C-alpha cells in the first residue's frame, strides 16, 4: 500500500509534466493471492461433499484471512515484475516501466485501487490490456475519486486539485454542525488545552476518539490546515474533558466553513522543484513543556508532505527546538529526494527554509558550546547531510514561513497566508 505523500507527489508531476492520469479497480483482489501456508477450512454450507470429516485445503486467499492482503500484494508485485515493471526503493506501492526513451509509465497501488500515469494514453491502454489478462479489472477512466480523495483536473488552467469535500460535509452533518456559524480558524490562539481542566467528558454519550479520528484522516490526506489542531486534540483521547470536546467541535465548525478546501498543484512551465519549510514552537505544550515540530514540503506549488508532532524530549532553548525540527525535516526531505529519483526527476540538493538564524548557524558550523553540547547525536543528521551537499538550509522570515501553521494556533491573517503558501484553496 502506497503512502499518501507518494500519491500527492505523483499528482504534482501529472500537472507539471502534463501526463495522462488513469484509474483501475481490481475486482475481488484478495481472492487472487496465493497462500504459502497450509490452511484448511470447514466446508461452506450447501457445498458439503464426502461427509463431516472432510475439510477444504485452501489454495487461494479469502477475505478475512490475516495473510490475505500480503498474499495479494505478492501476487500483484510478481505480475508487475513479469511485465517489466520495477519496484520503487522508496515506496513498495509504486512501480515504474521504462520501455523507450519517452516518459516512463507508473503504477501506484493502494490495496486494490491503482493509478496509472504515463506520457501517452496508448501506453496506459497497453498496460491495462496486459493486467486484464491476469486480473479481473474495472477501468474507471480518468481518475476522479481515488480512495476517498477527490481529484479535479483543469487542463486549460494547468491545475489539479485534490480534496475531500464529501467526507468533510459528512463529518459536519454527523455532529450537527450543518447550520452552525463557521469559524475562520480551527483553534483560537487564546485557547489553552490542558490535561486536567474542567469536567470529565462522558465518552458513552460523546465519542471523542471517533471525532478526532475522523478529523485526523482529513489532516493526513488533504488538509494540512487541520494538522496542528488535530494533533493537539489527539493528546487527550485517553481522558478527554468537556473543554477538549468543545475545541474539537470548533474544528468541525471551521470545517463547515471550508469543506471544499484542498491542495492545488499547478503547472509552472515544466519547472517542478522540491522545497521545504521547518519550524518549532518552543515549549508549546503546557503539560509536558515539550516543543512542537512542524515541516512541509512543496512540489508544483502544492504541499505533498507535512507533519506536526511533539518532540520526543524537552528542548532547553529555542535554538535546540529548531535544530531538532530541522533534523526531522531532513529525514523527510531525504526520503522525498529518493522518491523523486524513482519518479524520474534529477537528483538535486533539497532546499529547506527555517526562520531561526541560530539553528541554521549550528547546522552549518559544527561548533560545541555550553548551550548545544548536550544535544543528542541523532539530531546532528541535518549537519551531516548539509556537509554532504544533499540538503541546503536557508533563512526565511517568520512572516513567510508557511510551516508556522503546523506548530501553533495562529490568528486569521497569518493562518490564511500559510494556507495560501501551501497551495490550499477552496
């Protein structure tokens, strides 16, 4: 199963290089998996033969078997390799086929759904014909809805929008916020969420985890604007208070105001370079005093990868918090660099922008001081990769750092500016 970051990167290249985008659905996919183990099952009702002591020896996987997804992936992978495809080293759900000097053909697999991307429609038709000989396929035509993600392509404008308006509207309706007044931001900067505050929420009446989980799926797939708020709310899933529930409903109210918002990738005269931003909110979590790391990477004008999470340890200074954020951003950037190589893009140093001069200085100059000598060795990854020329860190003004939205609640104007910087729009 591919990563959502891989899918978004592939969609960005579709727009940038003006490629063909097609979708396939494998019918009864798990029944194609071949089992390596000896498994037996009771004869199904109505098909008994030979008495009660006779059982069935399974040759193929069935829905409900634990190993069925793995068996299906092995079968699909072996079939694609026989057709000449190559498995990506960065994502096992991505396969590429290079038959000529023209643009390669890519197959992105998400369980039993597939995206086919190529420079020519004839290559897509050829691949579909070969796959249909091995599996029962349903040709869905040009991709419009892929694993719940809606895809709206505008060839004349050279844009592609990926969003989840159906799921957003469903969440708003489910929690009775259809007629509520919308909010311009998910969380108010004045709201301070605490572990023990107010009254304990009755989870038999209010399913806090279900609400946060629904919002989290949006935040992971197409809504980085929800990422910080959902991450903060998720910390209290084990013991939620009424204040946490009210804050979560506030996010739903924001969602009702922005249900059609998504990420827009655009063609920029064939220029498609990866760029990143990283930031940290020093000691932002009041309960633990840990800082929050935020980073985002853009391709073709839209965000393809983002993160907002607490740092594993308490930082002793803003510089240390930003340094740790830079290390996390470097890890993701190196993976994206490898992914773009698999997608046929030339290998270039990744430019990551940070708004902390001290952290950048610490990355570029391997010095040890009283304020930095205690920093764990695992966070020095960024420094090493800068020396090797794989990553370049540069300074960006805080007002222009779009990753700021991923570290703390912001006021409306700055929040909207960060959304625009990530390529988000209604």
